[in-house]
C-alpha cells in the first residue's frame, strides 16, 4: 500500500512564508555589499557551478543549515554567530522559505528570504559571478 502524504510541500512553503519576511529581488539586490547583511545561498553546489553565484554570498547547502547555525553543533560555522541580518535564497524561493523559517525557529534573527530565488535575482539584473 502506498504512503499517504497528508501535507503537501506547497502547504509547508506557504506556512513558512506566513511566518517569515520575504524580500523582492530588487530589495535583496540593494543589500549587496552591506557589512550588516549576509546573503546565504542554500542551493546545491552543482546548481552554483551550473547557474553562477551571487558575489559575496555565503554558500550553505540546505542539508547543513541547522547544523551550521547551532553553536553547540560540531559543524557550526562562525558566520552564523555574527550580529547581522541573514537573507536566504535558493533557485526559485521554496527551499529558502523553508530554510528561513527553520533559522528563525532556531533563534537566528533577523532573517528573510528572496522571493523567486536566484532565478528572479538574475531576471532583476542582480550581479552574478561566472559559473564554475
């Protein structure tokens, strides 16, 4: 007998978006280069190599996010201990909504994510470093 999925991923994303701040691509682009903001790219490394990167963004694979945020984790990354605003993005905005909600639940603050992700960033004319 097949599994019965009772909550769709679209519902999880919608719930996350109700709990977090969402920035337009233009709002996020305006944050590039600011000392008080960390842009966090949660895409898989293969996506970065294939599509390009946001200059200066910190790469944190989605699967490691909670482990890298938690200072008690052996995988903790000091970037997440800084007193800064963290703006997450993925390819299209769904994973980053879930990631931002998880980070907020853990106590990371302030946090936001970019609507439409890296795809919307590129369409809005945001800076992109070459692939690879």
